[in-house]
C-alpha cells in the first residue's frame, strides 16, 4: 500500500507547482511535496518581474520578435506566440488572486486598468513591458500563491519532503533503479521525509515536476540552494526526453562581496540607466554591442568575463549613481537595503558585480500542454524545455512561461481525469533499502559536490572549448562512478540525493555542449565561434538508453 494516494502529485512549490496545484484542486485531490519550506524557491527571489504586453506602444508581435531574437533561431514559434498572447490573461489572474504589482497611478475599483501598470524595461526588450512589484516581484507572487495553497482544503502540502525518484510502471524493486520502455507511465514518486528519514511512497494518477532550475551545478550562481536540477535528473532516469541543456544563462550581475551569498543585482538596474564600468571607471559595453548596457544577457556576461580575464580584476562595477537617490531607493528598495547592509550605498557608489549561473533554458521536453513523453508525467516551469526560450531566454519571460504552462497543464490534466484514461491502479513497490547502512563518509559527498561545481565553472562555463569539455566529461565520469558505489551502499539522505542529481545534470550539460559544434545563444565555444544554421538549427535531444 502506498503511504499517500492522491489524484495529483505536484513536486515543487514555486510559481509553476503552486499555480498548477491551485487550479487542479478545484476538482481533484492534490498532494504537493517540497523539499524545504514552501517559500524556498527561485520564484521567491525573482526581482525584475514578468514580461507581458500592456503598453499602448507595445504589441504581441514586438514581444514575439524580441523573444525570437533572443532565442537565436531555436525558439518554437508556435510556443512563443501562445505564451506571449496568453500573458495578459495570466497576469490579470494573478492580480485577481491578490498579487499587487506597481502601478503608475492609483486606480479605483476592479478591474484594474492595465494601462496603469508601471512597466519596467530589461535587456533584449524593445519596449517597457515588465510588470513588477518593486524589486521583489517573485516574493509577492509566492506569498499570495502559498497562502492560496495552504488554505485550499483539497491541497495537502508536505514541506521538508524531498522527491528521490519517480515511480514508473516498470520501476524495479531495487532502490532508485528505474527502467522504462518509452511507452512507460508514471504513477507517483518516492519521497524522503526529512524529519524522520523515512522514504514514503506517493501514488498518483498524474505527477507534475515543478522542481525549478539547476544553478547549483555551478560554483557561482544566483539560484537558491534548492536549485539542484532534481526534476531534470529524475525525469531523465525515468526515461523522459531532455533537451538543450548546453544553454545555461549566466546572469551578468551578481553582487560580488564575501558576505553576500547569491545576491542578484537585477537587470532592471541597467534598464533604468545603470552603466557597467571597469576597474578604472571606464564604461566598456560600447566595445561589445551597439545596445551597450542593454544588450542581451549572454553578450553582457561574456563581455564581463572577457574584461575580468583581461584585467585580472575580481569584479566589474555597475553604476546607477547618476540617478536621483530617491528614485533609486524607491525603485530598488531591496537591492538598496541589501547593499547598504554590506556597506555599499548604491546611490553614491558603483556596485561590484560578477556573472553567475542563473537560468537553465533546457530541461524536460514537453508538448504544448506541458506533457513529457512519459505518460502521466508533466513538467512545468524552469524544469521544462517547452521551446519558448530556444538558445537564450529573454529576461522576465520565465515567470510568464511558468504561469502559461501551469494553466495549460491544468486544463489538459482536467481533461485526462475526466476521460479517466488511466491504467488500473498500481501498487507501487515499497522503497527497498535492505542492506543499506548509515553513511560513514560524508566527506565523499562534500568533496564531490565541491568538485562538480568548480569543474563546471572552470570547464563548462561562459566560454567553452573542446579540450575543457573533454576534461569535464572525464572528470564527471569518475565522480559518477564514485557516487554510484556510495549510493547503493548507504541510506539516502538529502545531500546525497542532491549530489546524485547534480552529477546527472552536469553530465547532461557536458554531453549537450560537446554535441553542439557551433556557437549560438548561450553556448559559446572557442573552436566554433560562429552560428551554423546549416548543421545546427535544431535542439540537442538526449534520452537515456532503454536498460531492459
Ligand atoms: C535571483 C533570481 C532572480 C530572478 N528574476 C526573475 C525575474 O525577474 N523574472 C523572471 O521571469 N524570472 C526570474 N528568475 C527566474 C525565475 O524566478 C524562475 O525561473 C522561476 O521562478 C522558476 O519557477 P519554478 O516554479 O519552475 O521553480 P522554483 O520557483 O525554483 O521552485 C522549485 C520548487 O521545487 C522544489 N524542489 C526542488 N527539488 C525538489 C525535490 N527533489 N523534491 C521536492 N521539492 C523539490 C523547491 O524546493 C521549490 O519549492 C529569477 C531567478 C533567480 C534565481
């Protein structure tokens, strides 16, 4: 007997998982597992906002063009059109749920006049179209959605519950060893309850992966600690197709300060006129792109990387001191307060910044309804690869994508449930850890965790080469072997689960990067510095071989 039986299992409590859960809960029972507290998510850290067409001067076509240009030839046009055209409805829905966005002027009764939004501008956008809640947009969205989920009688929220592996029809009794045919279907997940160290079996008709990104695979990242690529690794092990993992977006401007962990300086600072300076105080972006400081993220990140390599400096600087202090404090209260707490008054001093891994454009391949190619397994949000971002995500398109796909996946799931097209209920095999003992060598976990992140930063970072990638491939193979030995002998615990997933995601990123013999979007490699549409105008697809 499973420990928990539910219609819908949602893994992850960021914007994607929450929105889907809330929509499904009106007609189905929903169990939502999340590996830490509900608010621990990238969503909660999102500063800039959500891109959508509201301004009178803007149009869907302009937003579509900006998205396609950023995606560098690899976006799926049908997906782009669908996401962008659905944006205003999804944002209005958030407001109706209680999310407060900044408005240019106060408005009276509902419905809110969309023309009243205070719309920000970010790199790669030709119009002001970023709907935001000061510089804490994600926190505002997460606050409202978590409250809705907590209060919904049909949603049971399991905090501090970490999914280990998906259960598929052909899951073998051996711990974590999952084999599938590609006609396989998903029927839940094994989940570790952190407080008791017990592995529970969750049986579900439909499972949604909404586990976010994988920034922690790199040494420097803007992502929170939860971003270890668990969903991508679990889906890959379960036989789902993954794609485009070479396209890792590095945010150009993370605060460089020994006491600041992963603090992002939003792109909106450049959108509001912030200028990047080198150590000598010289603006340098004009040397790299006609759009200067408003160039796309990859261009800016590479420019900073080049400047740092040239000068040997620890950081470059982002200067917004030419703007009125009141404006800066009002527009960026969070960034202002954080920097001030570290002794940097951004109204008077430039901010030291470095690039850091920020967003994973690739992930679990889904169709336009958010379905993966393992039956009854959906993926939404940063975990998914829908075709929207192509080779490079346009700023603030990711929260939008999560909203649109959570809605689409919910509609499709409701249809699935109504049609009742599910195989006979299956008793998932209980977790089997007979013979496993408590770990006696935590050093293996910490050492390999550190090695993977450093190696990925040095060899599979902003600028890649054949030699570095091959070195990385050899290293990750050795680390994988070590982890595998360890994993089968000891009882699972959270750090080990995350390490195993990080190693899988690192391997997949390296494989994708080695495969693509050109430079496009976020993938830049020294041997093939140009885009090659004749050979590489296609996604990089990976699927685990069938293990029999
Ligand atoms: C600092 C920062 C700023 C950003 N700013 C913007 C912005 O302005 N605009 C924009 O569009 N995008 C922005 N992004 C990107 C955007 O925030 C994310 O892409 C988006 O929030 C992802 O939402 P999600 O629901 O897919 O995942 P998340 O919000 O990351 O949620 C993932 C959830 O899954 C849970 N989870 C993970 N693994 C497991 C497991 N094994 N078992 C159980 N639970 C698990 C996590 O605990 C978490 O609850 C930003 C990202 C960062 C890091």
